[in-house]
C-alpha cells in the first residue's frame, strides 16, 4: 500500500531543499506481485492495472523478462533503451513506472529475479 499525497506547493523542489506544502491522503495505490516459474518458453513480465480503461490506458502490459533484465550472461537493458521502449506506445507507457523499478533494482542493487516470470497487479484509488 502506497498512500497518495496532495501536493499544494513545491512538487519535486523538495529534493533541492526548497519549501514544500504536501500532505498524505487516504487514497492509495495497492500492488500485488507473484513470482512464478515460466510454464511455456521464456519468462514474462506481466503488469495489469485495474481500472486502466477509465483513463484510456491499456490495462495489460507484457514483455519478455530477458528483454528488460537480460539473462545469466548479462544484457540488462540500458536506461535510454528502456525510455525509448516504454514511450513507444502511449497506451502502455504507464508500465514504465513499474518495470523501471525492477530495472533499477537489477542495475543498481544487483537484484537477481532468477529467470522467473513476474505478474504484478495494480489498483489505484489516487486521483490523477
């Protein structure tokens, strides 16, 4: 559960030490993740956003895990390539926020997802 926040003043300026006025709100984003061994062929990253249709977004995004995270011999996607990949289809560009977290964990922290498939379910009540 990740609570939303009301940003009245400042936005991302707080990273530079500027004054901000923000407060948490009751609405939140809920995330569930399931790791599973691939049943047929390659491991898949599947991200499903409930109520995505309400915002003119594709509700499901899928890509081979090897495309994003490489394999045992390496091959993690570069950040510029990830940016290009996720911006290529506006209806599923929202998935970059989720898949990007996996990429950063793998690139910066060495997290190994073990060649498994990942299914991630999102449900957000946070207003846009």
